[in-house]
């Protein structure tokens, strides 16, 4: 395999802030330039006239935010049209300055003269009466708007657009006017020709289907230049029909100046406010919006502070810099399709390509406290990149991305709690891969057990379309276990829903989202996850944590998931729905093998990938050694029967020539197979728990291995004397140094692996609260009770002790018995001779003896040799 494709670009921004984290979480963004969306026209904000009483900006302040020479690079300015022609002069100076900066200017009216309205007042609602424009004044109003256009034109200002009405679907007790969608469409159709500037409409509270559909008829559409709306309400989808006919769609007003979930009145916390804002802009762009304009530009919640609410006057805010990321680097580009392979599940963003196609721009929102190692899968080869990052302590800090070799997959370290712009320049064409692939889920919801046929089949969610609202649940609509339940086949920690698309006539939330389940004691219980917010744009992943660290009494079965939201109806098209033990991943490929395939590189680079299936892939050669390239050293690779590949961890027709395992990395196989040779290497420093998926030889050297059993608030260990460690049996290893355990034969990882209360683990999980994990204190090993909130990670090939709620001790000591003077009796008759009772070394009866363990029979210490 060509090694140069594994050369990565490392983003080395200010070293004191962005220190490379060897334990960083990983993610991949795949940029698909073949699927193009909207062209990006611009970004900016509203500048209010003095009549508003705030937000009027000085020349110097405007020059800081707008124009090619400004700090932030905004190119759109929205002007307020004061009510009454006598007040229009106050707009001219700001408009002329904006014109001199070479930016686009549009203007919005709040109300026409009061006498033209049905409530005879400039307010949207006055004395309880909602004001509409009287039809007999439609022509007067068209001429009124055109007079504003001519006033600015006569003063050297040409408007990019003039709006018909600010928020026609809202009736405030301040300046406003109500228009139905049809009334606005009729006005534009019949009187739009009287206005000599391009017309913008509807500027509703949301970007809604009712106004967009009203603008579709040609006689309306032909008089309209820009469809616009605000982002306080839903961004629906009918605006895309206007775009298909060649019209741009703008988001012309939005602000966030509070957070209802906080006790404080304003939310100026970077960790909350910055990411709310960044995601608001990004969400609009993902909905194909061409331009995004904030409300007041100079305001405590705007792009420049105004000296109120603790925000310095005339200083660019974090919001101002975040919007500048979009303005400086995406204006004139085209948004292209992208998809995430995001292990932590926290990243958001979007992707763009320049008109020439020679550069790709990627926006990355990382609200987490973790550094994330991001692979950027580009549509071309690159050898040049730049990163621009804003954090709580840095504003648009720039740094070169060092790329030592030409690649289509630069790797960048995304700083914790950051908003980052990545730019990559094309250096060559990317080789095309004809290999196709898809993830495989062995624990799909459909493969779990139904305890009663009466439960039905509604739990089979993968590939289905379901409505999720207050009256319709997921999994089933049953309220009890009377008709059975979905029994889980293993100790899963997560339930994962791949969502292909989701739609809602209202909000995209589920409130009081509740899992109704069967606990480990067979009782029906429920757990409330609270309010969940779904991504309305494109595919997403919804994960429910069902581990005992969240649901303390365990989830052994599921009845249903309910939605307490009365205000929205979620229609969800599901992809695969499945359960996970940890972060294990499996992928299957088909077609001609390609080393340039991005999905293949994801699998090899991701330490959570546990197997890759090449059985339907052609072109596999005996020389291919994927283990040497895989981030997970315990990854296994399946090839077709006819491929003579004997490299480590390759499985052909149910058999591996050599399986090489290590202590680092998950090991998860879909079905058992045999190995001609298998080894597991691990470093021990005193005491260590171990479980192996094969029968292993105890290596030579200073090492002892003990069978474990709990009794009387302590754990007893009996040394294994015959040198054989049974497969899938947790044992205690005492030794110092690196040891290799070898074997041959069957390899398996059975579900629900429990031996004498010891739960073996092949995939990293957190120890459940109130279980016991092995700790070494002053060189002595003992089992310590796991405290909720401080659950240690149980690594692959280890185990934890689970005694339920029967034992409450904080610590369980280990007593080891190195028995000598063993009578070498081979007991073959035990199972058929009921007179020979078997005792352990502490005198307790043993019902199920294990091979290689020392027992007492007829007063003699013997090594049990029969199964």
C-alpha cells in the first residue's frame, strides 16, 4: 500500500493553547464536491437609524465591520426605513457610507403611514386590533416604497433590494403590519412593477412554506428578486422551490439575547453563547440559505458591543468574529455536500468550494472540552492548508497546516471549545476509488429477542419511517410487559439510531423523552432523558446511553420510548438502529480493492474499528498486511476463501493462520473461528485481571495465574497448576514484566460473559456503578467498589466483579492460595459418581468444577482434569 497517503497535516496553532493530544478523539469529515448546493452571497447586520434609539453606528464603527478593508469583512447591510417620508433623511449618511464601501444594501420597513392601515396606527396591534394594509392603499404603498428607493438613488445609493414588510406574520405592539401570504403575493403581483429596485419578501418570523409557496406563481415570482425570512421560527423547505427557479433566499434577521435554561438573564458564557450562535448560522446555511444577516450590529448581543450589560462599547464580540469566519472565507463560494464520521458525536459544520474549484473551505464547530483529531477527506490532492481558530482566548488565530506529502486526507487537531475554519488548496487530482463499502452492525435492533410474539414487529426500526410524538412511541406502544418485551442479548451500553432524515411541522424536539425498560431484576421501570433536540438538516445520529452508569438498575429489555412533546410531530426515516457495547465498529467492502479509498482509511486509522470484511472485494493479494497499518492492533480482516493471505489477523473461510493480539485495542468478532496460532502480549506490574478468547498456555517466568471466586466479602484465588488458562474465563495474573500467552484452536467472544460473578470484557466499557474493579494500592491488589460519577474504564481483555446489590463493602481483599503437595489424581469418574463431593480449598461445595483448578475430594487435594 502506498504509504504517502498516510502522511498527515498537523495544525500547529499557538502552541500554548493547542497542545497535541495523543489521546484526542477522532473524527472524519468527507467533502463531496460532486453534490453542490447554494452559492454564498454574504453576511452582515442591521444598522438602525437614530429613530430607533440604539444601534446607530459611527463611521469608524461601520468601517470596522463592513467592506474588504474591515476587520470582519461583512458585505451585507440592512437598513431601517423610518415610518413617514419626513424621517427618511436620517438614513442617507449611513447608506452613502455603505455604498462607498462597495457592499450590498437592502432596506426593510416596519410600518407604512397609520392612515393606510385597518387599525389606524403604526403599531402592529393597537387597542387589541391587528393592523393590515387596506387594499385601496396598495398602490399608494408601492409608490411610497419607490419614493424611498428614489431618495437613496438621488443621493448616490443603489439598493440591492427593498423589502415589503418586516415580519408580516407577527402583530407586535410596536411598529408593524400584518400580511397574509396571499395578500403579500397579490401586492407583489399587481403593484411590484411600480417599485424600481429589486423586491424582497416575505421577511416572516420564520422561513416558512406558506409564504414561499405564495411566491411561486410566475406572475408573482417575476416581480420578486429575493425571498427572505427570519430565523426565530422554523426554516422549512418550500423556499428550495424558489431556488430551483433561480431565486436567492436570505436569512435577514436573527438574534440570541437570552437563554431560558439559565438562571441569569443573559448568556454571555463562551461555552454556551458562542456555540448557540455558530450553530444558528451553520444551520441556516445547511438549509440552503444564500445569505445571513444579524439583527442589531452594535448591541450587547450583536457583533460589536454597545457598552451595556457588561459588553464594552465599540469592541468586536465573539459573535462578531464567528460571523467573520463565514464572511471572510465563504462569500462567493458554493456549499457542497459533506458527511461526518464523528466518534465523539459532537462536531458540527459545513463545507464549501471556490468558484474555480481550487480550494475547499471547511467550518468545524467543536463545543466539547476535548481536542479532536479530524481527518478531512478532500475531493482533490493537497499540499497546502491554513487554519483559522476562535476560542475563548483567541480571535481568528491563523496558522499554516504543515503537509509534508501530497495527500487527500490531511489530519488536523481541532482545539477544544473552538470554532475553526480550514482551507485547503488543490495540488492535483485524487485517484478515483471504485470500491464501495458500508458499516455493518451485528447487534441491530432486529436481531434481539422478543419474549412474546404478541409484542409485534414495530421494534424493527432499521430502514423504516416512523412518527414519534406524544401519542406514538418507538419500539412499541405497550405500557407494560404483559405482551412481552425486547430482550437484549448482551450488556449493551448504547442504543444508536441512524437518522436519514427528519421533518416536523413545529419544533425538532422530544420532551420528557422516556425509556420504558425491564431492569436486571425483571421489573418494569422508566428513565427520563429530558428534552432532546434533533438536527433538522440531513442525516444525524441519535444515541441513548443505556449503561448502568446512567440507568443504575440495568437494562435487560425494552418496551418503548416515549415523547412528551405536544407541539411537534417528528417524522423520522431511520437508517440502521443498533446496540453497542462500547465504540466497536465493523465495515464491509465490495468491488475492486483501492488503497485510495477514504472509507478504508477511516477503518484503518480509527482505533475503534474491530474488523474489516473484504470477502466481496476483488484484487486482494497475499502480500497485503493491514495489521501493520491499523490504528487498532487487534483489528481482524476477513478475506474470501480463494485468497492465500497468511498475514496476521487475516481470517479466511473461518480460519486464521496467525492471530496476534495485544493489550491495547478492542477485540470484537461476529462469529467464532479457529487459529493455527494465536498470541496475546501484555505488560503486568504486579496484579492484573485477564480474560482471553482462546485457551492459552501460561508462559514461563515469574508469573502466576489464579482462578477467582467470591465468598464472605473477599475474593479467593486458587493458583492454576496445569499451565492452561481456560478460554473466556477471567483470571488473576500476578507478575511483573511483559508476557505472551499462546494457544491454538477456537477463538470466540461470547455475549453476557460471566464466570463466578466476573464479567469479562473485550471492548472498553466503564465499570458499572456499585460493581468492583481491581486496584493496586501499595503493591497489593484488591477489589474496590465503583462510585457513581467516577467509573473507571475496564480495558479489553480484562474484567470487573459484579455482585449486584447483595454486597455493600467498599473493598474486597484478595486471598491467594499457592497450594503445594498436590495429589496428581485425574478424576474422570466425578460426574457419574455422586458419592464424591467436591470442595474448594476453603471447604465449600462446588457444583461446577473447572479444569486445572485445585479441589478437595475425599480429603485429598487434586487437580481437576475433566470437563
